[in-house]
């Protein structure tokens, strides 16, 4: 008796149910194989700093220079990374199904747009944007820092266009993400430890099939219909091929 692997069972389920509306919630794990450090775990970004120390309005008020140095370090690190087969598979899915594919990402690394995805909801902002602390205008921010902290033309300080702990997410983004997650026939939860809210809460509004892709178990695992404990760069190309009805 040859037992089907869990991945084969999931692929068979997708081939039978032929889900149309696909939403994907991604976290740092989808970028791990691109060389971008995750937050938690042995090599995580947080191993040296506690999130509150750097990714919070208090940290920025206390020491904007330190916070900007940390984000500048991350921008330069991510700039050297390339999207991987997982990002590419989601971009391919959207090319084939432009009206029914939504990527909801917690990541600020900009690898989804660099891979070609367009219908993206960046819940936590983006490393390559900055916001004026006075006028709240948002600018593309990709140049190496001339001065730390960088200043807006109006004379006020710029801050990273990132949602910090204790800051509310953009309500329009959360509404769009909640709509996409609840309307999806299939919600993929990829590379997230499922500890940060309100993003992790999107799994609980899903009404379609939920599949987690993560080598580790997370607090979301038992909430999902399926858990594929494997790297996303291996799983996503196979799941996208099944969704697109390819052999
Ligand atoms: C909010 C930007 C309303 C920064 C981030 C007390 C006071 C204030 C708030 C709270 C509080 N208690 C709880 C909260 C709510 C808080 C929260 O959830 N805290 C948690 C930690 C307990 N949330 C907030 O503050 C949010 N705002 O609630 O506003 C409010 C206002 C005031 C008071 C109360 C509420 C704002 C949350 C956004 C914070 N900003 N990022 C920056 O990036 O610099 S969150 C940060 O964590 C990142 O953005 C990241 O996206 C996010 C989640 O992490 P993950 O993406 O899941 O990454 P992680 O490393 O954890 O996991 C990676 C996973 O990948 C692992 O499971 C691993 O196994 C897996 N993996 C590894 N390799 C692979 C893989 N998977 C697949 N393939 C592989 N190859």
C-alpha cells in the first residue's frame, strides 16, 4: 500500500475542488530562503534586539538615529537578496489569475513586488518607503542615507514607513485583507509564526480551505485544514501548478 504524502493529498484536493479565489498570507519565512533573516528563531533578527527596543514609536522617539541605523542595515541587507521560487510562484499565479489572486504580506522586504506580484497588501509597510513625521506624506526611500536621521524637505524628521508594535495598521488595508481572506476559496498561510496580530487573526475569518506552509508548527497550525511542514520555495510552485490545473 503506497501511502500518499500529505503534499500529494493536498494537490489532489486542489485538483478536485479547483479553487478560484486565492488569498495568501505571507510572513518572513517566505523570504528566509532568499537570505532575509526571519524575526524569531535561532538566526532571527530579534535575537539581539527585542522588538520593543527598535520596532516601536517609543524606540524612535528615544533614539531615532539607532532605529534608522537598524532599518538602513536591513535595507542594504535585503537589497542584496533575490526573490525565491516561492515569491515567483505567487507572481505566476497572479499573472494567470489577475482578478482572483491576493497576496497579503506582513513582510516589509519588498520581495513580492520585485518577484512580479502586483495585487499585494503590505500590512506592515515597506523598508523602501519613508514618511514625514509632520506632514505624513510617504516617499519612496531607496537611496543610501546621507544624514541619519534623514529629514523631510519641510524640515521635519522622516521615519520608516513601517507599522511598529503598538501602532495600528492602516484600516483600509486591514479591510481589504479581511475581505480577501474571508472570500477566498483557498487561503495559504506561508512562513509566519502566527504570533503577531491583527495579521495572524486573518486565518480565523477564512471560510474556504486553509493550508499552512511552514517547516514548524505554529499557533495557527491547528486552525488550518492542512499543514505542509516543508519550505515554501518547494511547496508553492507545486501548489500553484495544481491550482492552475497543470500536470
Ligand atoms: C496593533 C514591522 C492596535 C517592524 C512588525 C501590547 C502592546 C501593544 C500591542 C500589543 C500588545 N500585545 C499584543 C499586541 C499586539 C501586537 C502583537 O501582535 N504583538 C505580539 C508580538 C504579541 N501587534 C501590534 O502592535 C500591531 N498593532 O495591534 O495595533 C494596538 C495598538 C496599541 C495597543 C494595542 C493594540 C502592529 C503589529 C506590526 C508590528 N510590526 N513589523 C519591522 O519589521 O521592523 S511585526 C514583525 O513580526 C514583522 O513585520 C513580521 O512580519 C511579523 C510577524 O513575524 P513573521 O513574519 O511571522 O516572522 P517570524 O520570524 O516570527 O516567523 C517566521 C516563520 O517562518 C517561522 O514560523 C518559521 O518556522 C517559518 N519559516 C522559516 N523558514 C521557512 C519558513 N516557512 C516557510 N518556508 C521556509 N523556508
